[in-house]
C-alpha cells in the first residue's frame, strides 16, 4: 500500500509542478512578446515526458522511495528553465538538453545502484575518483579558467565542472570511511577540563580535508566549493562520531585558514571588501551584488511579474545570480517560496537519514542532504549579501550541465536510500 | 547519530531563517531606499515608455518634452534647447538613468505622486497623471551666461538672494541631453561612451558638483568672520602695510598679488584684495572663528538645491589647524584647506545681499497638472544664517567699494550700485582660476552671481577682475532685467 500512496503523491505533485512551471512560462512570454509562447505545446510535451519518465522510473525501480523530492526538484528545475529561457534563448536550449541528460542520469543511477551498500564496497575507488575529479582542473592542458576560477575541465568537445560530481563521490567515500572508523574516531582519549577530546592523531583526517579545501580555495580560486567540501566532511564526521569537539576544532581551523587566505590572496580580499561595502565601488567590483540587491528590492513583496523585471543587467544572472532574477519578478513571495522548496527537500532528506537503519545509509543521506542545504544557503546568502559571495550554482535552478546532472544523481541516491529504508522496515511507514 | 542529524536540521533551519530575514530586509524594509538609489536605473526604465510631463523655463520655454515614437518605446524625450540647459534639466536616459530635474522631479513628471494621483477611476484605468515642472531659470539670463563665458571652461551661477530662485546655472563644456535620451539605444550608448571618454568631462555640472579653491572671493567670508566676532570693524584694526606676511611657525612669507605692498583698515584691504592683511586677519581670528563663519554660510554642508548629488564645499575642521598657522593663513585667503563650488560662493554673495540670511536655493518654481492647476509651489525658506543684518550691511558697503574703487570695477552695472569681490585662485603651477562674486543693486539686491573661469594653459595672466568680472557684469545686467 505505502509504495502506491507515495507514488501517487509524487505523481500529483509532479502535475502541480508542471502546472506552475507552464503557467510561469506563459506569463513570462506574454510579458516579453505580448503573445502566448510559440512553443508552449512542445514545451509542455517535453516537460511532461521528462518528469513522467523519472516518475515511471521511481515506480519501477524505487516504488517505496520518497515521493516529495522529485516533484520539488522538478519545480525548481522548471522555474530555473523559465528564467533562463526569458534571459537567453540559446542557453535555454542547452539547459533543456542538460535536463534530459540529468533525468537520464537519475534513472540510470536508480537502475544501477539497486542497494546503497553496493557503493560501500568501492570505498577507495570513490576516494581516488573524488580527489582526482577535484584536482583535475589544476592539470595543464585540460584544466581551464573561467571567470577567475580554475574549476573547468575541457576534454575535446566536452567541458564540465568535475567539482560538481566530486562532491557526491566524496560524500559516498566519507560515508563509507566514517562508518568504518567512527568508533575509533569517536573515542574520547584526552580530557581538557570538562571537554573530552579524541586522540590527537584522529584529527589527521580533519587536517587533510582542511588542507584539500584550502587548496581548492587558493589554487582553484573557488571559495564556495572550498567551503562546501569542508563543511560536508565536518558535518559527516560530527554526525558519525557524535563528537561536537570535531565541529569546534574544524570551525577554528577553517576560520584560521580563511583568515590567512584573506591576508595573502587579493581575490579573497576583494570578495570580503565587496561584501562589507559594495557601495564604495558600485560600478566595478560591487556592481554585481548591488545590481542583485536592486533587483530584489525592485521586486518587493509581489514582484514585477515574470518577464517584467530587468534582471538582465546582472552579470552571471543565468548561473550564480538566477535567484535575484526570480526574486525580482516573483517578489518576496517567490523568493521565500524557493527557500521553502529547499527547506522541504532538506527536511525530506534528513527524514530519510533519520529513518535509515544502516549506518552507511544514514551517513550518506545526511551528507547528500547537507550538500543540498549548505550549497543553496551559500549562494542565496551570497546573492543577498548575508555572507560573502562565492560563485557556486543554485541546485536545480542555475544554468549548467554539470550541476544539473550531479544534482539529479544526488536526488536518485536519496530516493534509493529512502526506498531501502522502507524495504528494511515496512511498518515504520504506517 | 539521530540527535546530530536533528541538530543539523535545526542548524540549517536557522541558516534559512537568516535568509528569510535578509530577504524581508531587502525586499520590504529597505526596498524604497534601494529603489531611489542614484545607481539604480530601474525606475527610469519603467517610466521610459510612459507619458511624462514637460520641463519649462520661467518664461514658458519648453526645455524637455516627450513626443510619440515608433518602435520599442512609445515615447521619445526631447530637449529643444540642446546643451543650453543640460546642467539643470539633466537627461532621461534608458542606459544612463536620469540626472538633474529629470531625476529630482521624476515622480512628479511621471505622475506618481499623491498630489497628481487623480481619482480612483484614473488609477484603475492606468492613466498616469503627469505634471509639468516650471523652473525659475530665465532663458535670456542663461543665454547671456553661455555667450559671455564662451568656449572657456567655467561656470556661472545667478540667483535671486531674496528667495533663492536660481536664474542661471551654466557650465562649459556642456552636452546635448537629447543624445543620451534617444530611443535608439545603441546611438545613446555610443553618445554616452563618447561623453564619458571626453577628458573635458562635459557630463559634469561643475557649477554645483565640482569644487575649486575660491581664492580671494573667500576674503568676504574672512571679513565676515572678523566683523561677526567683533574683532574687526570698518575702522580697526589697521593692518600694517606689508609686502610679505610671515605666519607663525614658518619662514615662508605670504605675498601680495603681483608682489605689491598693501595694508590698512577693512574697506581698503578688501578693495585691493590684500593677501598679507587677510592672512594675518585669519591667524588673529583663529580657526574656530573662521571655520565657524564658513559653516554659517553653508560650507561643510550640502546645499539643499533641488538637483541630484550637489557637492559639499569643504573647509578643514578646526582641530586640523592646531599648530598650523601657515595653513590657516592660506585658508583665510581662499587657498589650501578650503574648496568651494561656484554655487556655494554664489550663496555667500546672496547671503550678504539678503541681510545675512542664505535662502534655500532652488530651480523649481511650481508644478502644474495637465489642467494647468498648480499642485506644488516652492515656498522660500531660510537655509542658514550667515551673518547678522548689521555685518551684512558693512560687508555690502565694503564690497560696493571694491566695485567702485577696487579690483572689480569691470563688474559695475551702469546706473546700478553694484557690490562684488574678485578672486584669483593660484594653483601653484603658474595657472589660476579667475573668480568673481557679486550682487546688485547693492542698496536693494535682486540678483547675486558667481562666475569662475577655470585655469587654462597659456592664460597665466588671467585674474578675476579682468576675465570673470565682464562675464558676471553681463549676467547681472540681464538678470536685473529679468527680475525687475
């Protein structure tokens, strides 16, 4: 019974997501061309086909999997597409292709990974793959610098951001590694007043992850990914060992590293300076953030309406700053709606983690959910100037093939774990 | 592990809560201030296709109007007078936003204020009730200002000291706002790029947005400080005749223009613009008195002129003059630690002319809706009290003497008693700005004026009395006719 209920919920929500997407698409077209979108038929057909495909895959491959994640991802993906199409038609065509590939990756992941613990066996393969992908852009010839960050790899006609995939692969590796070592790492060896600290050598992995994230920050000049990788590892380590001291020590390490980076590297200094005061240089360094603020403010509570704002003046609007475009045209209602969508996904992900019986599943679900939550916080916080801006994509919404495909794989893994939970204890769902 | 997972959830909830608060701050609490930010062009873009009121000169001459247009935008903004009023009207541009009256009175012109909102029916029909803005600018005075300054960098400000109405506001070089406001966006962008690349910076309305050393025109402020403090009267002290005043703490003397010798009581030293005497007066009065007097005339404060981004005229703070008599001496003769916009020096003249009170300067006379009804009118208000009426009266006599017998004889309007003060602000490289401020008639002033002819290579001999005075004289004459 439960699988059927979940799948029907999923179907209903998917239809709702499609309706919202199509309505927004139509409104944006009415606003910009004063006409119904010429391709509304094909558009609806493609959206329906893609999400229906994913839905059929979950019915077949993970019938008891969570029914909320896919519709929300579909909605975010759809809204992202509407704004990309409204801003740049060429990118929209590519994004449609990436969406199709992403959903294909979703289906393939569900089909290949039949049991989560299959992944656990290839721990060190994953480690090598993750670290390799992370460092790949630093290699000569294939590595490529775009907009100041060396995070691209160009292999013949294909270019992609390996970091987007590395974060998932590393989450898998961390989960399997920590499940194995959590007892040892969690042992309290030293007492420091009221605080119990693990043995000093157990901080080795923390220092390693810290060094790797500093490398990403300085050599690849990618502040957002650096923060994301380190936060991912620390959160998983903390959850696995149940030792808050890891959080504290890691926090101190990161603060120290960030401080030194701030002193040494002018690209870090620039980001901080712009964060603290974008107004002193509004036409150059502060331009992007100031324009994003103007866009959000112009949207007010209800927004200008899809297609009726002027978000096109913000650089990188289709990728890092797409949230500002949505905030301008849908207003506070829309921007908070997007926040709620991510919160619902985070909630669903953590619920999956809580219900998981197998420690590996529990940790992996936690890690994957943390990626989703932290990444969306970092970029939305950057766009709204709550935290310094670090270029990183908004999951499912931003333009970008690597990001979209990676996030659909992440989604498939979460649904796979959820399905596994239900199989392990069918009563728990009642 | 479940406890940690729940805490992770709580932590993420807190982070997203912070995002929620920040979004409310940007999109609701501070939205209005962001929307009004001068760097934000969104309001202009929204208004670009809509009906927009006219900007008219005092005599009804159309300075800016919107005419129907084909293509992407339904309307095109036109400036029939070209560059003549650019510094006042500003522009209304899709790419560059708005400046001048087009920005200050954007809501009125676009019909978005409560005064012009009309009834509910009109609101629902979406017909904006645009309004026309009539300015105090008198085109004939503006034209005389342009013609007499000619193709030389400089600014002319003329206003009525009694109510602060600006009659002329000209600076050369200027630009044609029509180029920037074109509906042909590429052409407008090209025009803007060219204007921005122009080293002469024609987009800058220097008359109220650029500061210069005021030179000897600032001696009016120093004299006012002496009179107001009671330490100086028309009769005493009599400053010693000198060709070089050496301030305390230095051995470098301050010399008189042309190396002359001068010194006597106030009227005499103002007539010949005696550097040594005024430098000594400044040092004797002290920084507190001098800076206080300058601030009483409006220095260190943004003049409330109804145009965007009016520049403040700065004078260094009192503490910076401590143990620094040489700088204080230089400041008393309008060099070193004081800078002024042409507007601010015009306001000094206007303050003296108006019995010591500086009125709020303004370019808007009234706002009328489409039925011709006046919906807003500028009410004259005092901005700041520069001096007492008695001090203003003594200064007026002293400045009248400067025109009758001193360095500003070329300022005299035939048949009208005229008051003035010249200035030649030296830039240390052999070049100088030529200044003059003045007003007329001195017994019942109706017009105050400030003119600066900026330093130019090859014109090392230009003085305020020779170069700036004839321009100010022509403007005064024209303005007295326009303001009977």
